[in-house]
């Protein structure tokens, strides 16, 4: 009888242990373990992150970190960390969470436009994917990349066609650049290439002219007409006389740093720079800003007309008055100058 009691006790203890273990395994794997009220939360795992770093980052999202840790070790996740952005949905179990952060890297939307320098572009992209602005800028300014792909420091910004793209958050700087080169080649399809050839312009020259058009007007319906003015001047070997290029040239000089030129004056037109299109005939060496796709297509599909001049409209802000002769243009320009004077805009 005594031995039977001992065996019974041992059996009961065994059942309790097995039951506890079964409960622990069940709770570790199949009991919801999220501690947030939103439908989902996100965790960003850096490249090269250790399991301890992941555990620290994910802890605020969990009710019970011990059960998560136990299952992560059991599933060998601690030796299989993958960088990326991951979604953790409300009421996920530890098993679901580990499966998600092991293999379900989700893409992010990366968008940019109107970045007027590679530095500004790097800063914009660094806010959306893992690489910092320094590593991005280093990649953007890689001289060997320029040589291999027929770019220069003056034209490199034109490779980045403003739009919205899908990337994994942990995309490297070089892979981001490679993707942008691919998108650039896709953008320059046979139709656009044939139109550029008909204009007698290379791809980077089209984008350079588009950058001037875009800085002159953000009105899409007016951009083809402005492009037509510049095409007329180029074809007749006239200087472009584009005020935005004067501003760009000025902003490269120390005395104009951190200033805003609201009115181009005669003194600005004397600046010695390859971007001074009052002094130099033809296009400047590169784009002065990142043009929208609308401005690029406005150049490729420019309006054919006989205008050689345009001046900002005082009556219709944002738009312009066009002229075929210098006398007509001077009258339009005089009206706009009077408008600026009335607003107290002197520089």
C-alpha cells in the first residue's frame, strides 16, 4: 500500500508538471500577447541588430516578454535576425509575432519631389528608409558611378525621377541608387527618347531645360508654352535669359547664402557663372532644380508658336504674358515691375 501511494503521488506530480509545461507551451505559443490597442504596430529592425536589441525594441508591444523570449529561443529566432519593417497585429500570439518578424518584411512607400540638390534628396530619403543621409549622399556622389552611367555632378540629380516608389525599409544606399537608375531608364522609353532626338537634345539636356521651365511656372497647362519659348530661343541661338538660372547662380555665392531673391535685378545679371543664361548662350551645364514629370513632358511636347518672350502676369499671379517682339515684352515686363513696386518688393 505504501509503495502504491508513493507511485500515485509521483504520478500526480508528473501530471501536474506535464500540465504546467503544456500550459506554459500553450501560453507561449497560442495565447494573444500584444499590449497595444491599435489594430497594428510596427517594429523596425536595423541591419546587424542583435537579438537583445530586438527584444528591447519589441518589449513595449508585448504583455509577457518571458514567454516571447522562451519561444524565440525554442524556434531559434535568436540566431536568425532579419532587418526590415514588420507589422504586429493586435492579439497576435508569440508564434505569430516570431513568424512575422522572421520572414514578413513589409515594403514602405518612398516619395520625393522638388529636392533642389543631392544633399536635400539624401536628407529626404533618409527619413523614409534605413540608410542615413551621409551614406546616401556618398552613394549619390560616387564618381565611378557617374563615369559608368554618363552622369556628372551637375546632371546627377536628374537621374532621380520624382515619384512614389516601393522599397524595403532596410534597402542599402547603393541598392536605392541602383533602383533609381532602373526607374530612370524605364522613364526614358522609346517615345520620350525619340522626342528628345527630334529636339536635338540629350536626356540630361531635356531635364536641364525642364528644371528651368518648372522653376518658371508650376502651372502644368502653361509649361508647354514656356518650353516653346525656350526652344524658339535655342533654335535661333539666342540666350535663354532665364531668371531662375540667375537665382541659382547667385545662391552659389557666399553673399547670397541664406537669402531669398524675390526680384532679379541688373546686378544679378552680371554674375559670372556658367548658369548665367543672360551672359551665356545655350543651356547651363546641369539642372537647377528637380523638375516634376509634367515639366519634362512639357519640354518633350512643347507648344509650337512664335513667342520669344514672357513676363509674369500682375493680374493673374502664377501665370505669364507672352510676347513675340521685344517691344511687346517690355510693356508686359513694365507692368509686372510696377506691380512689384506697389508691393514693396525691391530685391
